[in-house]
C-alpha cells in the first residue's frame, strides 16, 4: 500500500512536456508511480484530484530569509504560494561569518540593502554562531515547512576578515586577506553552502548610506574567491550587478576560474532600458562557449507598494505628514479621515523637491492596486492620467485611493521592467532559454515590495489572465519555476513529477487561483511591519510527501530540511 495516492490529477510535470491526466503515488517522501490509464494500488491516504493541476513545488532561488529562517519555521509569504524550496544569502548580504560584536554592521547592511528594519533583525536573530558552518548547523537544528539552502555572502566575508576596512568598497584586501577569505569560503562550501554571492550595484547601500562592500571588488579579490570555489568544486556564483563597462567579462573570467555555474540578476532599468538585452546576449555567448550561465529574471515588473503605512508614498517627506510622525497608524488615519483641512494641506502645500517629484514624475507610472490585481496596467490608468481626465490634482486622487479600506489600500509603482508601460520585455526575458525565475526577493523589502507572490502571478497572469499581449503555455511556465530553478543550483532531485524525485507537490485549482490584495501587518519581531499577500486556489502542498498547506492554511507539519550541497539526479 502506498503512503499517498493522488488520483485523476492533470499533471504538469515540470519538464515542459504536455500535460496529462494521471495517478501519482508517493512512498517514503518520494514519487514512486506516475501512471496514466493504468491501475495504481491503494494508498493509506487518497486524494481525488479530478480537475486540479498537479505540479512540482516551486523552487525559489532568490530569497532573503537569512534572518527570518532563524525565527519563522513557516517562511511566509513563500509558503502561502506553493514554494517548497527556498535559497537565500543572495546579493552579498547575510549574517555569517560574524565575529562577536560585529553583528550591528551586518544588520545595518541588511536593513539598507533589503529594507528589513534593524529592530526586527536585532530582536529576531540570536547569533548563536560565528563561522558559516556553525550558522548552517543552527539552520539545520530548526524544523521548518520547506527545504532551505544558504549561500555565503561576500560582504560578510569581507567584514569578518578585514574589519572596518572591509565595509569600505574602496578598500582592497591584501594577498593574505584574500587567502583567508578564500579559506573561509572553501570551508563553507565543503560544509554544504549552495553558493557564493556578490553585489556590484549602486542600488545596494547600508542603512548608513555606504555602498555594499563588494561593489568595488577588483579582479584579484574576485579571482581569489573563484579559486576557492574551484578547490571546493562546489557552489554557484550569484551576482547582482549594474553591468557597467567590462563587468560581465570580469564575472565571466571569475566563473571560468571557479569552474562553477554563474547566475546573474537581470532587470530592465529606465536609465539604460536596452542594457538587459546586451547582458542577455553576453549570457548567451558564454553558454554557447560551454559555460553554465543563467540570468535570473522576474515574471512581472518590480513594483514599489505605496500606502499610508508603507515605507514610501507621495507624502512621506511632506511637512504636514511629518507633523504626524509621532502618531500611530490608526491615529494618523483618523486625523486624515476627520480633518478636511489637513487633507487639503497635503494636496496643496508641497513645495519640497522630494514631494514634487511624485507629482511630476512618479505618479505618472503609479497605479491603483485594486481587487483585480492587475500587474500589467495600461499607462492611461496611472494616477496622473486618471487625475487629469477627472480635472483633479494627482495628489488628491492618490490620497483618496490610499485612504480606502480604512487606510490600508496600496498603490503600485513599477520602477523596473516597465519602461514601455507593459510587460513585453518581461515576456522576452522569460522566453530566453538561458533565463530562470529569480528576482522575487521573498523575505526582503518588507515595507515597499511584496513579490514573494510572483510564482502565483507567473501562472495566473501569463497562463490565463493576460489581456495586453500573448500568453505563455502553462507547461513552459511551470518548468521555469521548478525544473529550471532547481537545476540552476544543482538540486536535481526535485522540480519534476516522475518516479524517484522528491515528492514536493502542489495541487492547484487553476480556475480559482488568484492573488489576494496585499496588506500591511505588524507580525515581525519587535512588532515590525511588513507587506504580505496570500493566494486562493492552492488546495494542497506537500514537502517530501508530507502535507504542509491545505486550502491556504498551514497544517503544522514541518518536514523541511537544510540542503547541504547539490542533490543528485534520482537513479
């Protein structure tokens, strides 16, 4: 008798193959049978899945749960969206290695780069480790809802070895310091770290304004760390870069020295809207030369959420708003609701340059995020365009919309991947054979971005709901978020529905699959704020054959484990 039998599901197996109706059996945490039109024996538990999609669990390779994984076994929001494997330590930031007393710098860096408040991290993380292998042991000691993998962040390595000099990107390590960093990286990879990550973008700054320490790393430093990866013969090199003159070539050289896969983040930025194409061409050329290189791309625009309780909105620098800085969110909303003159002053009195920028620029590409959850709104639906059509001040309309739902409503400002006002660029990125899904940043940017839900909108928007262009086949979309993401990190035991593979499974009512509206809660350590977003339509999620989510609610089962190194293809 099988442990579990799922009968009559429409199986999209993660390989890109055409869907089929089949029965799926699970034994000892592994898929044992996938049979169409054949008799599969009884199971101790059986699920009638007629009309439901059966897919592999989503593999999210770009998260920032480095701190949250030490206090939250449920890793929300990701577990609400069918994610069964999460990889963190991306973009050069993380919390190991760390010398006693130097924790505040790593917290300051994470706060600045990934918008996770210092109070949340200081309260939530107990720092029971110093070395990266010790950090992994702490992660491994905690039961959790999904499998996790950790990567070694360049910034933490630098600061551990170089001290305060390491926090300054303009400072360069000497030969002995490069050797020490390399030895620490090699030890971490040998202990099972999934990769090494670095950042070379001006977007990444500590909360005190300093650029991320790895920004100015020269060839000697990069190549020395690459040699450590070669010695360990393990890990992926993950990079977030602005791809300035010659930077991809530097990274390619380092990856060649390492003899390891290279994975780079790829988004369209307004300042250089065609740079992504040049970078993707360079990725393609490296792959044609036999290298293992992927570009991590999004499935929608990178969208800042603006609301009265969010980190950003049109009035955050407004003198009238600053007068209410000491009020609670509830008190501020009550003042706004009851004081018409206060609302008038917010709209009319805005001489400050930062405030005016919203009216003149930002609101031209800011949209209401209503119950339809449209992530590809047309330009004529922007706050500025709607206000002009109604003969209103854009600030007046923005304030009105944000005050909906008792002040909980959010606006969306797509600041990357939306230069032309649609998602055609994203479609081109997704269709490229050398790209994988990987810029959702789950666990980060908690007060301004909520893209942990991207695996869900990948299916709903591109597979069903898109109206402003062509859709994409579900089989293709599922592969992008399962087989392809897993393969990028050498996790070859998952991401496919076939005998021998890990029984990480989603059962989805595709007709009912939908994103709920994002909203702000105060459930982080120290009462910290974050934007969360749930979904409808996930009927069952299994990790290693154990049901962890049912109809959007956690079952309480925590079968997830820490991954240590690549996982082999099932025999």
